[in-house]
């Protein structure tokens, strides 16, 4: 590994090993942490490496230096309560969310707006230079790929690299069974096409990603929303009840850092989910897009790692961690592998082989783990800061998620607050938020909003977030929710 990558990896590892217990509350506010010298000795690293880690933790406002006394855990933002388990209606519904979602996404990318609307990391969060070098290397070394059609399920070196990448999620995939796609959403669409017919019922988290609802809408599938806990995800008891009472044809879930709640299913539940779908013969489409962004190793482990019967279809992409612009995703569809590969051929053929080579190169670089770490640490500091601002400026009665990674916050405003009215009021000031109604086929989340914090983060965004809180507080005072700012 190049020396620079190694040094970066070391200081990020040290920073993360201190950041995690602080965030989890194991290291409390005001507690002293080891001196630079002590830690360097303990970990057998240089003083410079520890200093670099401490500097990063200071920038993230997790620790503070006190003159002549050393380093201490800094004050944490005040905690707001988290939302309760969702309670969607027990029957399936036809879906109609596309128009609002399309409008919000369009606005979220408008450079004239300060946006919390999308879940797209800003370019500075990616190792842009590394990506650029990999693309030009691939264009140089594999010139023929630019002028030739490609056939098959994707470049072999990329499929091998994806299989290796899946080992980190506890999965031993056969590279030959992996189909390369152009995005995680394409992978999910192909899986749904392979296992459902129009009119079928698909069980999914509630709230869920609007893009999933858009896919169901397009395929004329019915959504059955399952109660979901903001920390532990899908309620498996409720899912079991759904299996017993409804004609569920597939389950679509994001067990690690679900969108929008940021829930991470505990390991025992992951095992149980794999067993439940195997017993019923129902396919589980598992979206592992965010697994690399979870704080802890066990949260990165996929449900697929517990699957012994091929009922879990695993879908991922590199849109949030390496480069959304390369448009590359993948799927390993278990017992439906051949069907999914045929679906892919029939819909969009293959991707650019040149970009596939570049992605394989990126995935195999030893620095890749360090870049995930860097991203996790930077984002966590930002999310912490945003949670602090929300606690300070949003109306009394606000609840908020506390996800163990990722960059999305789900905010429950006082009951009765109309998030569509808040969306309009924010838009009048060129601020974009995502109203809760986008994330459900039911009308259950009208008082909620989703905030994406992976975009740019600067003083304009801090001010805009305070402004969203002030507008929500004014609405609450006017009687849409009752309560004052605190
Ligand atoms: C859970 C989840 N899956 C899939 C996607 C889309 O990924 P891709 O761009 O690779 O289709 C998103 C994007 O926000 C997401 O949050």
C-alpha cells in the first residue's frame, strides 16, 4: 500500500475508534481521553498520526483541547426524542407519489436553492482525483472497449471486485452470478420484474424511499407498508402477520441505514428475516447501498450472509460511496439469477466496459477502505451538527432519528404540522426540504420531513436549517401542532 494511504488509514482508524464510543455515549462529556503521547505509545504509531486524528476529532467537535490539561470529550448536542415505530394501515395500496417526488428532486438540484432535498453526496466527499485517474487509466489501457459492443453480465474483473467487496458484508458470492447494472434502482427494478406480476403485493418499510414507490407505481405493484422502528427497522412480527394474512409476493428492504429513517436491523433480526423468507419461499430484495457507511462492522453484515436457500436478492451500487457519475450498480439474485440476467439483457444490455474497468480498479485499491472511513467521519460530524441545530431551533415536540451512519435525518414535527405547507414556505426562501408524504403510499407522514445532509455544508446551510426550524415553529404557534420554539 502506498505510504500516504497507509498513514491516512491509520489516523482515520484512530479517529473512528474514539469517535464511536463518544457518539454511543460510552465516553461521556468532559471525560479525559489519552494524551497524544499515551495513545501513540498504546497504538505504536507516530505522534503526528495521533495529532492528525485528534485534529479531525476537534474539527468534528467531538473533543476539545484544554490548555495544559489535555484532551476531553466535548459537549454533545442536546438529544431530542426519536420518532416512534410507524403504524401504517394493514392493507396494501396502489401508489401515486411520482409527481411530488419529481418536483422535489428537480428543485433539490437547482443551484439557486439551498438544498436538503436529495440524498446525493457533494463532490468533495468523494476521492475525485482517484476516480479521474482510474477512468483515464482505463481509457488508455482498454482502448478497444470504447469502440466495441460488450455482451454478457459485466466485465469479469469488476464482478470479481464486487464479490470481494461483498466479503466485507459477510457474503461469499460467486462472481459469475453477479450482474452489473447501471444503478441500485435498476437492480431492484430487475428483481421486481423477475418475481412479480402487475397487481402483486410488495412489503416494504414505512416510511420508505420514494424511488421504491415510484418503481412500484411504474410496475403496477401494490405497496404493503410494514411498521418500522427508527433504530431497528422492519418489525418482523408485523411482517410475519403480513405473510399470514396478505398475498405478499416480495419484500423490499434496506436493513442497513434505511432511507429515510436510517434504521439498522440487529444481527439476530437479520438472521430471522432470512429464515422467514426462506420458509415462505418469498424473495427478499435486499438493498445494501449504504452498508459501507454504517459505523459498526456488524451493521455492515448483509441479511444475505444468513441466506442458505437463495431467497435473498442482493442489490448495490457505488453511487453514494465512490462515484455516482460512473453509473454502476450490481445484483446477485440468488435462485432468480438467470431470470434477472435475462431481464437485464432485454432492458438495457450492458454498461460501458471502460467505466466497469475503472470501477474494478478503484474497488481493488487498498485506499478504498480509508476513503469510506473518511466519508463516514466527515458526514457524522455534519449530521451531529445538524442534530444540534434542530434541537435548538425546531419547535417543541419535534422528534428526530439518530442513525448510526449515513447522511439522512427523519424529522417528525409536532402532530398537525403540514410538511407540504412547510415545503412551500421554505421554497419561497429558496430552501428545499423533502416533505414526509413522498415516503409513503399512505397519508401517514404529513407532519414529517426528510433532511439530506450529504450535499454542500456551509454557513448558508446552517442558516437555512435554522430558518426551516423557525418556519416550522411559526406554523406550530399558529395552531398547526401547538408549541413554541425551545
Ligand atoms: C436506499 C437507496 N437505494 C437506492 C438508491 C439509489 O441508488 P442508485 O443511484 O445506485 O440507483 C438510493 C438513493 O438515494 C437509496 O437511498
